[in-house]
C-alpha cells in the first residue's frame, strides 16, 4: 500500500509541476497568434509582433486585415494605433485612432482584457494559439 501512496504523490507532483510550467505572464503576450474566446468573433485571427498587430477577419464575404502599431507602455498595458485596413466597407476606425488595452486577468489559455476608445470600454478574452 505504501508503494501506491508514494506513486500517487509523485504523479500529483509531476502534474502540478507541469501545470506551473505553462502559466503565462504578460510578457508572454507581446508576440504570438491569438483568437477571441467570444463565439461572435470566432473567425477573427490575431497575429502580434513586438511592434505590430494584425487582425484577420471576413466582412461582407471578403478577407480583411486591420493593421495596428503596438506600443507597450507597461508590463500589462499597451496602445494599438490604427494604421490601415484593406476593407472598403465597414471601417471601424480612422487612421491613428488609438485603442488603449489593459490586461486585467491572465487565464490558463490566454488573457482577459479591457479596452478604451472614444469613451467606450469593451472587454474580451484572447486565447493564445501560438
């Protein structure tokens, strides 16, 4: 019986140590590929480098890429400055609009954020894919 107890303890410790290895920090979100957790935006794909974020989606049956400059001004906050889009319709932003983004919670799959633009502050969740 002692052997089984010892094996069980070892398995729990291994599982715990593996879980702790995958915990994210804000630094992990400065680059990568993401998708929105919200089903309404399930087709939107986000790619991020240290200086640029591109959001790929479809509008009116056409592939659209919205491109933003990204400026990190804190460990868990950044500004997205709208640069361009290839969309001819439904343009949500004008050039140089700035979206203030703050990471408010880190999850086991990504992070919850809130944004600030033109007096509005919607929130959401991004799931890290890569």
